[in-house]
């Protein structure tokens, strides 16, 4: 009896120990499993949040663009801008709606000494396939050639989301006269205001395609920087 008791006690202890260890390892396994499930749940929640944010951002972006273009259709044009729309059906006027207004593109007409009216009339010609929203003339006159929610045909692949301005110049250097320059500053300041853009979004045709347009402000980077500073000053 003595001997049996001696041997049964350690065996019982081992058995309990084994069961305890098994219980512990099961508990550890369960904990790991729970942790894994929690991590997986968190990952999917985070993923869903990122997807929702991206979709929301895209929808907001699209909604804002549509809102902006609709607003451009009814904006009140100041009296210092002469509205002369190109006739509907003319090849230069596509009558396509802008997708958005992301930039304002400045050009030069490339035909020294021509007036704003002459350039506008050229757009209206039955053979013409080019046009811009605005032409700024040698005396500082400004003609609006298209409704502001329509696409121009001046800035290549950016016609869909830009407002274009052609500027007249007295000679081949492409430098604008003082009157032209002042009117352009005033016009661009007004446009940046109604389009809710800053001067980072005032670009040259050169910035779209690399074409030397507007020539003087491509050849003289300082003059372009100065122009944008002048617009900024007018906005303030
Ligand atoms: Zn150009």
C-alpha cells in the first residue's frame, strides 16, 4: 500500500500538469486566433474607410467641377468685357461643355499688329477651326467670344478644362503693350476670382505643349513671374 501510494501521487501530479499545460496552450492558441481575427477585422475596416474616402473625394471633385462649369454659364460679365459670341454652328465653336475649369491659359495671337476685333472675326470665319474664350486687344479692349461653360479650340488636350485668352501684340517679340498688359492683369484677376483659382493655375500655352506661346513670356521667364505677381497684387 505504501509503495502504491508512492507511485500514484507523482503520476497524478504529472496528469494534472499535462492537463494544465494543454489548457494553457489551448488558451494561448485561442488568444492568438482572437488577435488574428481582430487584426483582420481592423484591416478590412481600414480598407473600407480608405475606399469610402477615395470614392467620396472623387464624387466631391466631380460635383465641384460640374457645379463650377454650371456657375460659369450664368456668371455676370463685367461691362469692361465686350461680349461677341461666335455664331452657333460655326466650325470653330464646338458647343461642347467644359468638363471643369482647372487652369487659365494665356496665349499670344502670333500675328503682330492685329486687333482683337480682327482676331475675333477670324474665329467667326466659316473656315476657322480655332477660337479662344477671350481676345485682349492692342488698346486693352477685351472681347468674350464664347460662353464661359463651353470649350475653346486653343489649348490642345486642355480645351476640356481650361479658359483660354489670346493676347494681341504690336510686334514680333510678342511683348504686350502697357494697355494690353493692364487689361490682361485685370481679366486674369477677375477669372481667378470667379473660378476660385490662384495664380498657380494661370499657365502659358507653353506649359501645356511646349509651344513658344506667348513668345515674350516664354523667352523671358522673369516677365511671366512678374505678370503673375501683378495679378496677385490686383486680387489682394
Ligand atoms: Zn497659344
